[in-house]
């Protein structure tokens, strides 16, 4: 779908279309909701800490044709342009109230929110997307109405979902299965932490299945020493600074429940996890740890795909 971009009113607010890509920037999705404003305020300290530009993307879903009165004088294009201008003015007021720096840029586009946000991030060569997270009902989940999860499923860029403002990150729980995506999630989480903090690498062993004859060992027997080797390798790859304590943790149970409960016990500021790139139907049928964390965790959740 063709998007309409509202150009900024001054040179310091140029549309990204006319700028050169700056790798490592942050893209934040804002629609005016309290959750998106929390994402905006959370993106500000991240941009300052990384010394990178922050780009705000606000997406307006287009009106279906039957919503337009054929008797009005204004054309459909004029109506859409007016909607873009009004939203752009509202976003400008939000940024002014947030007192962000002049290195911030913004754009308002028409289209599907998840797709337009991920496209903007890829076009900019961004290293992180920040987006608000709200609770959704069962029908929203069935019909795919969860924009946050849609962004995560479409994006090749790590996505941080926040339910409230997040200023500093001192305690992080990484749900790891030692895959490339979970290692990437841990690296991004480390990059967001301050000079000191606590990074928990959590591996969840599924419970041994109980059959009528009693407990049975799984087909693939995993020995405790294997997990120790995997932890050691992952810690070596991460190369965390000495001020950040990295602690391996092995839990038993259902992954989402175990990780969420552990994060609550240690007072985590953020949970990080990798995603393996299943499509929407596969995730709906098979379930997903990253999806479950986004839906159930009270703290911010960072989801990272494997690097392409």
C-alpha cells in the first residue's frame, strides 16, 4: 500500500526519506495512546545512551472506501492528507512536551501499522524498535489485532515492548535456549544496561513427562554437564563488562511461566528472548515463548530475531 508521508515543517524535522541512513538508530512507534507515549519516553534515554538518532513513526490506518461520503466535495486524497497533517501536529506537540533533542525526526504515514513501522526501521538501518504494549482480549489474539506482536513477527530488528516508562535497565532476565536469536537478545540487552547491573541467563528444562507406567526419560538424554558448557560458551561470546554480573540459572517447568515468575522474584526491569521466525499460524498453533512473555510479563520485553 502506498504511504503518504508528512514532511516536517522545519529543517531540523526532515522526513527520513531525504536523510541518509544512520546505522544504530532507534525507531519508536507512536499513535497517541498512553502505551505509545510510554514507548516515546522510554526511547529518549536509550537514544541518549547510545548517542544515536531517534525516529518517530506514526501510522494512520486508511479509511475503508465505504466510510467516505460520496457527496462531499473533498476528494479521498484530500481527506487523507488532512488526517496526516492533524496527526503530525499532534506528534509534534508530544515531542515538544517531551523536550527531545533536535536530532529526532518524525513521519506520519498511511498504511498497516506493523508493516509501516518495520519498513521504516529497515529503511533507516535501525538497531532497535521501541513500541508500546497493551493487554488484548481473546478475539484480538485470534484475529491478529496485537500490533506489538505483529511488529515482532515482521521485524528483522530487535523490538522492545514497554507497558510503562522505562528509564534505566539494571536487572535483566534473558530466556535462553542458546540459539543465535537468544544470544542476540542477550547482546542487545547488555547494550541497553548501564555501567553496572545483573544479567540472568535463564534456561528452562521442561518437566519430564509422566506416563501411566510412571516417569519416563525423554528420547534425547541431556546431561547437566551439557548445560554448563553451553552457559560457558554463551558467557564467553557476550563478553560482558566486569561491572555487570552474569549469572546462569536453570529452572524447571513451563518456559513462559517459569521465566515470568523468576523475573518477578528478582525485580527485573526487562526480559529478553529470541524468536525463531515462525509465521503467525505456526505461532498460533504451536505457541511461542516470546509471544507468551509479551502477553504475560509485567516488565518490558525485548524480542530479537536471529541476525540475518
